[in-house]
């Protein structure tokens, strides 16, 4: 019961943030230098067409009333209409969002597969050769652009070895799954250095605590102490780190989708930018922010469920 | 004290050496040397290559690295890759470093105000920070650059508008601690104007953590800038930029793998140098 109240309170506390997000997205269009309608229509637009678009966009109204109209549409699930794709923005997003969510899941799974074993290994062999290598390699990888890494993976595993498709998402579940392996690994390789660092640090902390010494002295095997006792506790604090970084990762899906030509919302955003399709850019920016807010909420809720020390007040 | 020196005369010397080692740790030295070399290469670009990074020569397009007169080959328009790499370093490093300074200043000042005044000012600023960090960094930067139009000014402005929040949080936290310290209370009690207390007394004491963070932030900013270039939203062509070079090379990746690989390596080496400097400074600050 207290847990449900906690979740409810967290959800309510999000409302001001969500309003703020809508505010920023609304103001994006005011940043266009000069008259947005004229800019959108290009240099060959007739004054009549500009005036019509201005009215259609509601630019003749005062700013506060424009915002309220925008917010009202938003609450009805209306993100506007894309003139470039002749389709509502919501429809465009509904088609491409699942691809991005699958990519996020794939990226998270591969990150865990890479980061957890390496962090455990490094912590268990603290200050050994393996530990030093595991700690040094991420420093090199820190400055590696995700898009470059993606191109290199395409070159090696897609073009030279032919194990995975070079681009696209194909049709059918099998193609989809094959299509998100390399993008997922790309994300994982850029994300895991941070997770390895934090998980290793908390593992080292936990391994030094009294109950681990007790477990050892009871004669439990090292493997069981490390995996059974220590990892479970170290994982709790890493959930938060992973959550924070999934927010960061959400942004990098944009680039990775571009490299692998995945038809997700990131790719859609770039195409809309290149096509100067403003309502779609606005809508996708909003969806990205909401995704981060949801992931943060899930992180907090999971953390509270896993760690009884979290105050549920 | 004199007893200590007579018992162990070697002590002061070894203490000295330890202090010197504290000032220059290995990652810091390695990072500074590497970064210095990169900056030197960028600054001396006209001395290192006689080629013009913008000059097209379609008759000599797609030359492989090692070709006569073109050490790293030429791109699809016959432009010299080495020259584009060196001149690209000038652009990317300048934009990267400058794009870190303004968020550092803006965020530190706002954090200073939030931490010092507290109350509703702090609450409002805290809310704004919450809202800005709800957007993935890259997404908001791209949307802002798009809205403001291409060009370096847009890139600086966008990164500043999104990047200040991290510095604000760091400095605010430091101010909350520092304002309870005696020197801050003494400054307040002596009736100095608030701006003077904030800028002359508090700021020098709280800014260190923010500056330390800015070092690792340069790496992320550099990545953001080359990513913008890769997406076609960066420094407008034909100005050479590493991200744009990688993007142009991607189309020819099967036969001309080096076209994307070489600028990528340049980014990684620069990122490594900056990461080493950041690690070294953190290590130094923790001593």
C-alpha cells in the first residue's frame, strides 16, 4: 500500500515537468528566425499563402492563447499535421516508435551482457591484470563516436563477414531481430564503459563489507559469495546508474538509427529536419522527452522495490 | 620539527618528491602531451601540408592513402584527406572548447544564485533544470540547431542552452556547503554587497568541481559536434569537419574503408587525450 502511494506521488510530481516540456517544445517553433510561416513555405511563397499558413498555425493569436491551444491539442493526442508526409504526426510516430523501443531494449540487454560479467570479474580480481585492462579500455572508448563504431561494425560483421544485414529492419520477426543486433551492440559498447565503472565500484564496496567476510568464513565458495551475495546488493545501486544512462542512450538511438537506416523515431526526426517538416520535429522531440521521463520513473520505482532502505515518503 | 629533521634528514626531500608527483600524475602528463600535439598539428596545419582542404580535383578522386602528394589519399571530390583532417581539427577543437566555456559560465552563475538565495528562487531554478534534463542532450541540441538555422552560432547557443544544467547542479551543491562556512558568514556579516560576496568570495571556492567536470564535458561536446556534422546539421560545408568526413566516407565504406576510419581515429585519439586530462585532474583534485 505504501508502495502504491509512493508510485502515485512520483507520478503526480511529474506533472510540472511535463508542462515544462510542452512549454519548451512549443517555443521551439518561435526560435525560427523571422516569420515561421514564411520560413516554412520558402522564398517562393505568395503573401496570401503565408497569411493562410499563419492563420492555420494560429500565429495571429497572442502567445499565451497559442500555447493553450497547443496544450489543448496535446491533451487530445493531437501533435499536428505533417505537410511533407501528408499524415498526422501521431500516425508517423505510432509507426516508428516500436522500432526505437526494440532498439532500446536490444541496447540495454547487450549492455548488461557486456557490463555485468566484466564488472564482476574486475571487482573479484581487484587491482589484478584483468582489472587494470577492464578499467583502461573504457578510457579509450570514451571518445568513440557511436556512429563511427556503427559504421565499423557494419563494415566487419555486415559487409565482410555477412553475418548481419547492413541496413534496415526487414519484414517479419526474424528480420527485425537480426536487424537490431548490430545497432544494439553499438549502443551497448558506448554505454557499457560507464556502467562497468559504477558496477565495479559498488561491487568493490560490497565485497569489503562484513557480511561478505562472514559468508567467506562460513566456507561458502567464492563464486557463490560473489554472484549470490555481492552482485545482488551491488546491482541495486547500479539500477539508478543504468536508468540515468538509458536517458542518455535514448538520445544516441537517433544516431544509431541513422547509421543502420532503422525506421525509428530518431531516423524520422532527422528526415523531418532535412525536409524542414516542423510539426514532426516538434512531436518527436516531445516523445523523446516523455520516454526519458517514463524511464526515470521506472528506474525510481524499481529502485524503491529492490532497496528497502529507500524512503517511501 | 627540528627533531624530525635531525632524525630523518632525508624526509623533506622525499616529501617534496611526493608533492611533485601529486602535481603531475601520469594520466595528466600523457593527456596534456597528446592534446598539445593535436593542437599543435591543428595550429600548424599550413606548415604540415601544402594542400588546400577545399580544392577539388575530380581527376584525382578516391586516391588511396600513400598516393604521391596525398599522404592520406583523397576523398570523392579529390580533396586531400590529410589537409581536411588538419583543418577539420581547427574547426572541431575550436567549436568544442568554446562550446564548453559558455555553459560553464552560465551554469556556474545560475547555480551560485540558486544555492545562495535558496527558497523560491532555488525551487524555480530546480524545476527548470528538471525540465531541461528530461530531454536527451542530443535531441534537444539538434532540435534547437534546426530551429535557429545551421551555423556555429546556433551550435554554441544550443549547447549552452542545454549544457548549463550540469554545471548549475554541481555549483549549487557546492554553494550549499560553502555558505555555512565561516568566511562566507564573515563576508555577509561585514555588509558587503551580495554580488561581491558571490563573485569574489564564494565563486573561487566553489568553481573547482565545475571546472573539473568541464574537462570531461569537452569530450562529450566534441562528440556532439562531430555527431551534428555526421547528421548534416553541423558546421556548414564545405568547411572540413571530422563528422562530415565520416558521413561522406560511409557511402563508399566497402571499397574505401579508410575514408571513414581515418577521421574516426582522429576523434578517438582526441577523445582519449581529453579523457586522460580529465582523469588526471580528478585524481589531482582528490589529493
